């Protein structure tokens, strides 16, 4: 039971860190002004155009596609697989399980291999391409190791050493109503959950901030209309007051 | 003079293998105390410079969302690593955009992030030491702020923004670049980068009137400080001074003449370029930009049109309204400001100009998209007009035109190698090497399409190419102004 308590506390802590950390960071981005119009052009001239541009970036990684086909291939495979896997995991949080979550289950299950292939491809680039090796810090390698370990521990439970999925779901649903149910003490599950909690804790302090960051990138999210609409940041307006201009 | 080797143009462009610190010796001359102080910066490195620099970094992080997002978001994917012309030309690892950003990001992480405070080694964080500052000075003056990397970054991280911030921080501790800062001082004192005072300017323009009269027999005017003119033309001061720039100015004058549009230059705002942007100083950029507003008000013009100048067009198109607006005293029927290519293009579309294309038949043209026009501005109402309009103008006045390979033009265009405040003789090595990708692309069309001339719409591009093209076996007169082509083909006199 003490194990269950420890993991419950770990997840409450991890959830608090990622939620508060991201809220703080996003609020910081949102509050910091972008004093000049700096979209990378050609850029859309309307708001809806910007939504489309951002959509292409976030869904298709369109800029990355222009720059490096291999990085795009592995990067997109990893992220899309991760999305499917996360959605599949909703089945452990929702009761009853929505129809669409049941529908994507087989895809989500095998997406784990897509995730592993994507991560291995990205890691291979990091190790074998001299330019990418040069710019990599230890943390860049460790991040890939962490994600790989999460994927492999998950795969091991799904395909080899099955865990008691019913008890796991009881534990998760218990967490959601602040009621600690017993967690199955399978090593694979404990490793998997421990790693996921670490990832959640690291998220708001690491380069994983690229996830919210991309939405705030002025080169991508600004409308190209500086001649039509005057754009001035509050701190720049104060300069105007200072010299009467 | 040249104590370096010009890169060899290969049959196909290849991404070079990395080399360490082969360009760490490249440093521009530093600005003397007097010139620093004129711009509101300390004259020399103060004792507590680290604290001042870090405070400045903190201030900029609070002022510029882009800076903070860019420093946080990089995942080191490597997409940008082979995109910088300075990397391709020098092979120096620190000229990869991400590596250049990391020079600053490492200090950001150490002082502004939890991970960097707790585990500096793990996340590549480091203290701001004198060595780091020297490295900044070297490598942030090997970036032309051309934004090519930002096109290819999945998060749109723009190294230009990082370079500007780094230069602003260096200025705040008295480490300024002589070339940029002395030029800004000249603009404040005299009105233009070249330091050309009003009498000299008037003299030059008079000379041009005589020259055009001699060539064509027509009285084409080059007005200066004429109140009540419809158009204020703001053009880089290089246009008053030397080939191939001055032929572009003659082209604008002929276009205005034929359009019957009254226009004037201003001796007070006799400069389109705004080097305040190069050093990342909002205050100085704004102060230079405000001269244009004052000149427009003083002369009572209805429109502002910019001549051929790349970074200038960025400041004009994207920043002028912000920094020196609102321009509600100008004619609302026209965008403020307009580019001379937009103006000429409209006239050509309307059939208002008589053109003899055969006047350019001895030339086969290609067009170099200037970096800041391509990736930081627009012309006309549609995105991408900055690529189409100059080409449409060239094609309307020339019979022979061929583009360079697709990945070297348009939004992927390579910088000339001299932009962003690097157009100074003390940076000749990085300028020559940085021109390599453009020279490769030019060589291709010279050999395959028999191209004889490359046209451009930027004073820096034109100056840079006339200087570096001879290193690659071209001649300096192979770079030409777009409006020289217009000026040569335009038929003066009554419409036929």
C-alpha cells in the first residue's frame, strides 16, 4: 500500500509541476510584448491565414519539411505516434470509455513502434551527423533516452509482460477523485509510470517548452499587415510620450 | 590584402564538414568611446560589466517575446545547421545558426533557467566570462541577420533577433562595432550614412541632371528639399555616390519624370538605411526613422517612396509605421511607405510608361532576391509580391531573364554576405566566404543560361557584390540596379 501512496503522491506532484509550470511559462510568453512585426515572409495577411499557417506548422511540420526530409520523417513519425498513444491512454482515465477511444485502440497500440522508430532515427542523426552531434548537449541525448525508455517499458507491458490493467485503471480513477487504490506492483509498470512522472516534471523546465513556444513564435503567428495597421508595444508607446513624437 | 583563401566553387553545392574555430579570429574594429557615447552607450567596458550585461539580457527578455520564446524553444533538431551562408562558406561550427544562438542561449540558461542554475553542464549552460564576450563579438558579427535560418526552423526561431539582442547587450557594456555605430552617428549629425552634407548632395544631383541631359537631351530633374512635392523619395545614400547605385537613382528620376509625379529628396533624411536595426537598438532605430517623418511633415509631401535598399525596406515596410507613425497626414490612397518597384510596377501595369526593351538586349539578366526584402517584407497586396514585382519590372524592360536555382532565390534566397552591418573592409574574409552560395548559384546560370548580369534592389548587395565578385572570377560591373535597367529602357518624352 505504501507503494501506491508513493506513486499517488508522485503523480500529484508531477501533475502540479507540469500544470503550474506550463501556466507560468505560457502566461510569461503571453504577457511579454512583441514590439515589432517580424513574421517570416511571405506571411499571411489575415488572422485566418495565420491560423492556417500555424496549423500547417503544428500538424504537418511544414518548415521542417522544407529543411530536412529525414529529420521531418523521424520527427513527424515520433510526434504523431505519441499523439495516438496519448489518446489511446485516455481509456485508463475515462469510464465508460468513449467510442472513438476504442476505435483508435489498435492504431494507438502499434503507434508505440512508430514512436520507437522515430526516436531511434532522431538519435541516430544526433550521433552520426557531425553538425547535429556538435550542437547536442548531454540533456539532448538524455531526453531521447527517457522517451525511448517510456516507449519500450510501455511496449513490454502491452506485448510481453502484461500488467493487471483492471487494477491499474482503478488506481488511476481513484487518483482522479483523490482516493488511493492499490497499484499493481509490476516492475514494468512501476518503471513506466516513474519515467512518465519524470517527464512531466522536466517538461516546463526543458526544451519541451517548444510545444507551447511554437504558438507564441512571432515569426509564425503574426499577421503581415504593418503598413495597414499600426502595431505598438506598451513600452514603446512610453517612448513616444517621452519625446512628444 | 587578402590573407585568406577564397572558397572554391564546386560543381554541385555540398554541405561541408565542420571545423572548429576557424573563424574565431574574425572581429570587426570596435567603436571608440566618443562614438559609443553619442549613441547613449558606455565608452568602454566597465568593471561590473557582467552584471550590466545580464541585467540588459533580463530587460530584453521582458521586452521581446520573440527573444524569450526563441531561447526556450530550440530542441537542437539540426534543421538550420546547413542553412547559413556563412557556415557554408567558412565551415566554422559556430556559424551554424543554432550554434550561433547557443553562444547566447548558454548564458541565458545559466542565469535565467532553473535547469541551467542547477545542472549547467547537463544542459550546456555557462557563465558570461570575458572569453564568452569575445566569442559573441566575433560570431555575432558573422551574422547578416538575413533570416534564412528562420524559414527552415520548425519554431521559426530567428537568429537575426538573437544577434540583435547580443549586439545590444554588447553595446550596453561599451563593446560596440565601429562601422555601424560611427555610421549611426553620421546620420544624426549629417543625415546620411556617407556623411554627405547638403551642399555636396545638391552638387551631386545637379551633376546628374546635366549628365542625363547630355545623354538624352531631356531635362530630368533631381529635386532636393522641394516643399509641396507629391512624393518624398528616401533612398540609400550610396545611390548618390557610386556605380552601380547611381544608375538606379537615374532610373527612379526618369520614372518620376515620365509619370509626371512631382518628387523630392530630403537633405535631412537623405538615407534609407537604418543601422539602428543592425545593432538591435529600438531607440536608435526609432530615432533614425523619425527623421523621415519629420522630413515628410516639413516638406508637406503626400507620399513616401523608398529606393532600392534591402534592410531599409524592412525597417520601412515593417517598422516605420510602428516607430514613426501614424502617417495620417499622408494621402490615404497609397500604402505608407511604398517601394519604388511597387510604384514603377503600377505604372507599367497601367501602360503609363513607354519601354524599349531592346535597349537591354546586350544583357542577359538574373535577379538576386535581397534577404530582408524576401523574408521580412512584402510588395503589393499579395504575400510573395516581393518576389514577383521586381521580376515583373525586370521582365517588362528586358527580353532576356533567367532565374537562379529555386532553392537559392525567393524565400530561400542566400544573403549577399555583406548585410546586417558587415559591409566593412575589416570583415572582408567573412564577406568573401559568405558570398559563396550566391556565387555558386550565379555561376550556374552564367554557364547554363549565358547570364551576363545580376540585378538587385539593395545598396548593400550591390556594394558587396561589386567588391566580392572579382574574388570568384566575375567582374565588378556584373551587378546592376533594377532601376538602371528601367532607366535604360524607358523612352523619355511624350507618350507614343
